[in-house]
């Protein structure tokens, strides 16, 4: 017969807690503002990133959204 003891549940509970904490973005959600591209104040660089964003494929946009935790 199987014995249920608290010591069998402590380590998995700690592991689940750690995994739940890792689910949140490490940068506090700031990456979601810029997506996969760098936020910059230089208008020339910003224009080149905007052109790249418009030219990227639909699949690349989906991967960027997933990486940035966007829906």
C-alpha cells in the first residue's frame, strides 16, 4: 500500500512555485512595449527598425509576439 507523507509533496510544491515565478517576464514586461526590436530615440535608427518590422514575415511576427509574451 502507498503511504502519503508530507515529505513527498514538499519538493514538488517548491518546484511548482519556482516554475510559476519563472513564467513572468524577467524584465518586468518592458519587452512587450518594443516587441522584438530595440526602443531607441534616434529617428534614423527608429525608421530602420520600423521598416524592418513592416517587412518581416507573418511567422516572424508571431514568433516575436510569443517571445515578448504578447497575445
